[in-house]
C-alpha cells in the first residue's frame, strides 16, 4: 500500500484544475468566435424592421423562388416565377459566403443563358450561403437566401 493519502486540499486542487481548464477553453472559444464572425445579418435591425412587412408582401406578390446547384466548377442559380418559367430578373446578383465568417465572401460574375445564371467558381467543401437579389421590371425587389452544401466529390 501507498503511504500517500488523499486529502481535502488534493481534491480541491483537482476540482479547481478541471474547472480552470473548462473556463480557459470557453474564453479561448469565445474570443475566436467574436473575432471571426460579425454576428449580424443587417446593420440596423430596427431600420430593417420598419420595412419588413412591406418588403415581405412585395416578395410574395412576385411569387419567385430561387434554387442553386453546383457541379464542382459551375454555380448555377435558377430564379423561377410562380408558373415555373424562368423569371426576368433585373440587376441580378448573388453573393456567396460562409455562414460562420466573412473571409470567404465572393461575388462572382454571372452569365444568364436564358434560363439560368451561371458563374465559374471553385468552392471548398462545406456549407455556403447564397444571397440572391434582384428585381422585376417594375422595380419590385427580390431577395432570397439559399443554403448550398458542397462536398469534396462534387460533380
């Protein structure tokens, strides 16, 4: 047998050490999260809320739906009208970004082929958000956020 005995101060040091490690890891993770993610969808949520209902109603009037597909080198975005035919989008743009940081944000050049908006781009595996914007000929705005999952074997 060992002549070492477990005393109260030893137990206290073990518990304090375990909680100390947890606190240090939490602080490091919090700083990493704050440094890499701005945490905002809009700059001023109050101002955005003032026009939310009007914008939502206009969006519903259009009845458009966007979808995205990626084959490993070409990103294809389709905006369809309520009847399923390609919508006539004025000032089309689609910003691509990671949901967790802004370091990978991209705004590629799209070419409209009469049905789809296509851009040649290389996307690393993982989740991407695509913010599609545009309007119809009358100026009604269209905005939709799409999620795209890219695998390392895309194509």
